[in-house]
């Protein structure tokens, strides 16, 4: 253990130099850091990301409207069943959606078995119940199907929320599921929580419909009509055909732009969308069509000529910010279900600054007390351990910066804990060295045995703590994950600093001084 190859010396020195280099931006004032970054481009400039509790921001608890998805699926069952029953020549007196499914009332002479087969083929996970008189068939989703539908809706909602948040440039957001139908969104550094609520609360379901002018059915306009409000003209409504000629999932890109000095949203369609749009506009020249966003008509322009290039635009009474937000929503995609804000908490920057300052004081006090204790307890060897401890803190900051991990208040607690744990290995080694000296061993032999005999105990203690940190990260949420990350990083760096850095210093001193006794 005393003989260290030259390459290990070089490796440890390089790691220490990189640790100082990558942790330096975290301790420099922001104005000085900006000046340093402007000089050499190769110099590391990343700092640790501060979490919501340290830099302020917004905390939202959202409820996903899974019931709306179930109702929509039930309506879809009705729309799908109608043509199938018509094709099979099965007569019925009523068909309507019910909670969790649909109900079909057959005529007396209808083929019940054929109707049952059609109902079972409508969708997966359906329970089909026929009444005793064989005239009423109820089709409902099973419990497993409803659970799968809810899980899928939550997963899709989280993904869409993440896309929307990422588009705004928010760094290190926390987006995670809570319970059966809720999502937690934490947005560090957000200074306009109202805008984020508006972005996340919009379903952004975009569809294109032909307008029902009452002068005869338009081509591809079957399916009945409905009345929707117009966004450009509050209080006015317009009749559109129910069947959408195109949906927003056919968009490949959307960007804000200007047309005749007014903000608009330009968008491009994929191959299928471009073909459908071209066909519909060719067949309905000189007819108006409606652009519908979340059951509101954004605009209803006239089709002057076929639009076949795969590119179009949405014009309306937009501000520049509204056009930019609409383009963002269209790029991110539509939510599968509406979201409702159940809880909102805003952490001010001043409160976050107080937490940062308190965390700094706690870390510095902990570090100083450990340094004083090690120096008083082990003399020169304690000073060697203190050098390694300082390098351990630099390694933690460097790794957090490189990984762009988010530091929270519990994360600071994890760092403070690892400062105390970092000297455990050195304490074990130094106490073993003392025992070997009392047994009459030479300094070199005592150091060699001290490191070799204490190694198994050090590995066991660090490994058990690391397992606990991994379990905390795997099963914990939010702040617990932050504590687990810093704890795990601190365990790894403290093991490296105790086994490599302290031993390197001790061996270098031993070879240079060749002492008769050890000051430990």
C-alpha cells in the first residue's frame, strides 16, 4: 500500500486539478464569473442548478381530467358503431353514450347475436351485457381497461407537459405523477407563473372543419354540425361540421411570424396531412373552413384556391406573445385530457436566497468543525486528511456541475452529512496505524498495515450507505431524490479522497522525511 506507481500520482493530481477547475465557477461571484468565461472558451463555466426551494419558482399540482377521456372514448364508440350497424342492417331505436361506455336499444326483430359481435369488436377491454328481453345492449369498459386508459393518459400528459416546459427554456423542471390522476410540476426560476399556468392548462387540441353555411352539405362534411364560439369576435358563434377534415397531430412544425404587420402562426404538415388538406381544399373551393382550438374557432378563412404545398398559416387577433405561445403549444402537441390546477405555491427569490445563505453557513461551519477536530486529534496526519476533505468538497461541486444536477435544500443537507462522513475512512486508518505503532512496527510497516487492514471496513461502511442512497433515490420523490444524489456523490468522492488523496500525501511525506516516529 505504500508503493504507489507514478501513473497513480499523475492520475490523482489530474483529478484534483479538474475538480478545482470545474468547481471554481460555483464559488466565484457572478460578475467575475462572467468575465472569466469570456476569456478562455475552454474554461468550464457550468454551475450547479439550484432547485425550487433555493432560487424560487412555481409549484403546481395538476389534476388530469381522465373522466373527459372516458367520455370521449364513449362518444367514439357510438360514432364507430353507427356505420357498422348500418352495414350489417341491424335496426335500433336508440344509441347513446353512457358513463364508461354506450347503450344500444334494438328493434324487436333485430339480430341480437350479430349486434353483440359488433359491440365486442368496437374496442379492446369491453364488457357487453345484454338485457333479459334481448332489446338493450350495454357496452362498458372493464376496470382493467379503465386503469390502462388512465395510466396512458397520465403518461402522455407528463410527456406533453415536459415538451411545453422545455420549449420555454426552464432548466431542470420536476414533473412527476402523484396518485391516480395528479401531476406535480416544479419550475425553478420561473418569474411568470401565470403564463406557465396558461400554457399548461390549455389542451391545445387543434382541428380543421368545414363551415356549415346552410346552403347544402359540403364535400367530406358529413356527420352533423355543431355551434362554437369565435375567438376573434366575442359573443358570436359559427356552425361547423362535426367531422374534422384534419387534426393537429399532422403538424410537423409551427412558428410565430408576421403577415401584413400582424402576428400569425405558420405551420407545416406531414405527408398525409398535406395530401388530405390539398384534397379537401380542392373539393371545397370558395367555401369557408374553421380552425378550431380547444372548442373555440380561432379563425374561419375562405378557401380561395387549393392549398397543396403542405404549409399554411393561422391568423387571428393575436398579440406577439399569444402567437408565440400558440406556436409552442402546437409544436409540443395536444394534451390527451384537460388539466385543472388544484394547488399553486410560489417561492420568492428572497426566500430562496435565505435558504442558500443558511445552507452556506451550515456547510462552512460543519467543514470548519471537522477540520479543527481532525487537526487536534491526529496532528500532522489530521492536516493531511483536511487537505483531502477540502478536495472532497471540490469533487462534489465539480460532479454536480458536470452532471448539471439540481441542488435543493435537502441536497445541501446531504453535502453537510458527507463532510462528516468523509473523514470516517481516515479515522479508521489512523486509529489502525496507532495500534500498529503501539505493537512496535516501523512507520512504513504501520502505514502499510493500517491501510490494508482498514480497507475492508471502509468498503463495507461506504457500500452500505451507498445502497441506502440508491434506495432513497429509487423510491423517493422530489427533495428525497436531491438528498440521495448528493449523498451518493459524496460517498464516492469521500472514498476516493480518503483512499487515494490522503494516501498519496502520506506516502509523499514518508518518502521525503523518512521519519523514525509517526506524528499521528
